[in-house]
């Protein structure tokens, strides 16, 4: 494999910076899903922790290193999960955390960011506008900007998931990874390609937010004018060139799925695995539902990467009526 | 502490007999629950594994020992979770597994027992009738009967949860444990009282199935003529004397909760923790909801012990309409 920006030894070292509550997450075969999906399915569950997503693996690395220096403040843009994770990691280390988010972000995520004592600033635009505003704040205040997927800690933190997959002496053929900015995909993909290169790495993105997938296929950055998907965690429009370069080295494929398939994936995980997931975490199941023949007879691992949802929206999506 | 039937060294040894997929389950503080419950709350999540309950910790011990001998077959009575777990543990070790259950048992549990290649026999009565039939089958066929809560492996398997709680250098004050036959409560309770006796052990049972709780309070076995609760996993009527003796040594209290509180507990875990749980797994939250002042300012751990539910019933309970 050509060299990505990531380093396997540094990823192993990163584990020691991460609170154990975020590590060694459940990985288990879920046979009840298999008749529905037509393949062998294992779940890597990243939701049973204080921030209900994998993002704290990265923010723990960022915040540990900041706190070891003399930094007192940090800012990030977030669709909600990174902000929540950075708020958690920063709070425990005495850092002032500012999170910039779209005012259209998932309310449950914004509420949790506030509850974790972070300063939350909302912008009247989408996630890309939040990124610009966070960068401006960092320049203005002279504080560290955490850029998801660009900053190596976010990728190498996520990559610790890959180590855990490999350490189970994997019998699996394929790993399905939600693709947004690319931290999760390049992180986990790097470890898999470095240590078990025969395992297939497939990234999955919504058709309504296809920028990174299109970029991967054309081997150059492609931006989009808008993003329209319920999968708020992966709704970026402007891929980062350095992240795309890494993704080109570690992904075997990148596929797009329809919104209806994402909803069907959420419903499948609820009905057959007893899991509430946010839309981004259902992308892998959606990919299988859209192309069962491709995965038949394969052992597929899907990363259930987050479950921060507005419950009203969730009930609407999965076809059951709203709150009593 | 007076001696229970359980042995801490043997419990440590039991860990080595249990497939790691069932061990070292997530334990995390869930701050989003805290404004609702008025206390500090941590969750020990026993549902992210192939059988979606803690029961395999016990059946792994049973099946390992049976397979190490020359046994080829085993039978148990089950409300559904033990049977599923024994089916899983037996299948991997070449044991013929028979499960006897009530024909009124949760359909999702019965389906999973069949899917795991066990022979399932249904009786036209409740769980106590299933226990009698399983005992008759064991005598007739000369095979091992696994009696939940009576057989020490079921208690000591469950007790490995207690070791994991203790090994986190506990900052918690109270552990809330669903009480049915008593394997979970005596197992976890034994370890806590042996190693961190200052931690309070509170058992929780539905008012509709109060036999063991009444027995604990009267310090002698009290049976009931019927059990009427949605918490199918804890709906026994005839406590086992030896288990009651152990429970008297390790439990600080045993409380009963209303059905409405169990439903509210399930709803609370869904809305604020993103967790689908079966009724038995909501008993701890139900106990807090019924007596917030008792737990205020305490750090409470609740064991989320299973999430095998019929989804139609689940949607009905939590107040959202049925399947689309």
C-alpha cells in the first residue's frame, strides 16, 4: 500500500490516550439480520458510550494532546457528533470548547452539546458554513481548530476501531463504512489495508450527499452545491483533498444509497437487531439491501457509528407514529 | 458476609469458559437520563451480543463443562432468554439442546431458539409448567437438566458481570438488578458483597410477579398462584429455597414496581438513551421513577439485561403505533 497520512504505530499509541469507555466496543455476529440481508453480518457497535458515537475516539486524542500542552480552548464545526465528543473530551480536561453548528442540525445533538458545557454557536446555513465560521473563530481567538477528517487525530482516533476489528482474528470479508468527511473511512481503511489487505473496504454515502463518493470515483475533488439527506452526519459538500488522497489508497469501492434504503436499514436494525441508530449508521445495511447479490456468501461487518437521533424524526422515519 | 453457594475464585475461573463476545460489556454513564431520573446513572449493557441478553454468561459455563465431559445433550425450561443462550452455547459445542417453554412466551424469543437449531417444546401453561416438563424430559432421557438460578453455573456465569463492575474501580453507590429466579441477583450480588460490600444491592421485581420479593421480605419461600406482568423474563411463581437463602445474604433490599413504571422505564431508555430493552431490563429505571428521592444524589448502575422483544408489543407499550 502507498503511504497514507496515517501511521499504524501512532494509531496503536493513540489507544492509550482514549478513555477506555470508548474502546473495545462490542463486535458480534447478528444472525437475526442474516435472512433479511442474505449474507453473514457482524455489527461493530459504537453507540454504547457517553456520547453515543465513535467520534470521541478522535476527540480524546485531540484533547489529550491539547491538555498536555498549554492550550485552554478549542473550537470545531460539527454536524453534532464531533461537537458532542469534543465537548465531553474537553470538559474532562479543563478545556473551553466551542462548537459551531448549523441551526438546522439535529436538535438532540445540539441539546447534548449544550448539556456537556460547551459553548454552542449556530450559523444560518449548512455544515460548510459552520466550518468557515469555526475557522474564523479559531483565527480570531488564536485557538486550536479541530477539523474533522483533515486533522490526523480524528482519523487515527477512528482508526482504533480498525485495530479492534483486526485483533479479533477476523473471519470477515468486507467492512462497510459510512462515508462523510472521511475520518472513519480513511482511519479504519488504513488499518485494514495495512494489516489485513485482503479484507474489502467499501464506503457508503447517501445519493443526496455524494461529494466524496463522486470524488473517489473521479480521483479528484468534486464538490456539490447542496446536500439533501436525512443522514446529517455525512452531509458534507466539499471534500478535503488530503483526505480524498488517503481514501483513494484504502477504499476498494464507494457506493451511493437512496434515502428509502437508509430508512429501510434503520428499520431493519430496529426490528431484527433491537438497535436504534441514526441514519448515518444505517448506511452499511442500506448498501446490502440495495445489492444483496454482491454480498451473498460474504461475511460483512457494518460499523454502527452513532445513534443520536431526534426521536420524533426517528419514529416518523421508521414508520411508527409520534410520541404519545 | 455469610457464605453463599457461590465462590469468587470459581467465578473468576468461569470467565475463561465464556466466549469473549459475552464479556466486558459496555459500562458507561448516561448523563441524558439524569435530569429525568434525578440521580447519576450508569448503564451496564448486556444486549450487544449474539443472544441479546446476559444469559449466555451462564450457559457458556454449563456447555463448556458438559462438552468437556461426555455429555451430548442438555435440556432447560426457559421464558426465552436462557433457552436462546443455551441453544447458542450448545450449538457451538456439538450438544443437542432441548428447550421447554410456555406457548405464551415471547414469539421473538421462541423464533430465535428455533433459529439456533435447538429443539423447542411448548407446554400449554406458564413457566412453572415448563420447568416441570423439562425436569421430566431430563429424567426420561437421562440428560442434564439446566435449572436457571438453582444450578450454580447460571449464578456464577451471571456473577462475572459483578467482577466487571468491580474492576472498573467503582464510584457507584447502588446497583439495581432485575429479580426473577435469582441467578442474576445472587450472582452479581455475591461479587459486590464479597468485594465492595459498601455498594448497595437492590433487586427489582414487578408487582405482578412478586414471589421472590415477598419471599425475601418474609425470609421464607412464598409462592403465588399466578403471575401477571409484561416482564416475561422474571415471571416466576415458585422461588427456589437455596436461591432465596443466597439472596437473603447479598441483597440490601427488594422492591416491587408497577407495570406502568416498567413501560415508562422502557420509554425513558428509548427516548434518552437510544436503547430498546425488554421489560425486565427496564425494572431498574422503573424503580428510580417510582422513588426518585431514594436515589437522589446517588450514583446508580442499572443492568440492561436483555432486549429480546416482540416489536409489535414493544411499539404498543412505548406508545407508538404498530408496524407500517
